[in-house]
């Protein structure tokens, strides 16, 4: 059968088959890239936003710890009391502001994120740790407001 087809036609058929194969591979590749793009949008929009949210919460909690330590330097019996030219309320206001922002970020995470069961368990454990930290923070703030800088 191939003996009846001229060499140029055979070459054209082989080249046509290569072009069809190339177009098929290009189409499959384009579809795969689109599917990967959609998947990465989900990863970015949901997971990375949560990672950014957690990072912001960690930074604010660290800032609150620092503000508590700075507020302890306002102890009238301490050596650093005389170098502070601002009231202790400066630190207390910063603590309240950071605490409110952490609360907002946590609320955003827990209300608008669909979580798997393992993630729900981790969120519950984190909330328990967060509640414990807030109780200790409240104790420290109450002591600072009462000008009681003794260890509790």
C-alpha cells in the first residue's frame, strides 16, 4: 500500500502526524497548567491567608509580651523607673490594641475557614492555649494597673 504513495506524500503524512501529536501535547499541557493554576489559587487564597493571619497573631502576641516587660520597668522601686518619661498607660493601651487585633484575626480564622477535623482539633488546642495566655495577660495587666509589680 505504501508503494502506491509517493515519497513526498508519505513525508507530508508523517509530518502531519507529528503536528497532530504536538498539538495534542500542547493542548494537554495547557489544560494541566490551567488545573494547576486553579489548585494553587485555592492554596494561596485559603492556606496562605491563614499562614499570614497566624504570623500576624504571633507577632502581636510577641509585641504584647514585650509591652508587659516594658511596663514592668515602671515599678517605682526598680532601677529603671527614673528613665521612663512616659506613663505606664502607654504600654497598657498598646497591649489592649494588640489584644483586640489578635482577637479579630482569630475570629476571622474560626468563622470563615472551612476546617478538616484534624485542623479543628488543632484550632481547639490553640484556642485553649490562647485562653490560658489571655488569663495570664489579664493578671499581669491588672497587677500593672494596681501598681503591684510583685511576681504572682
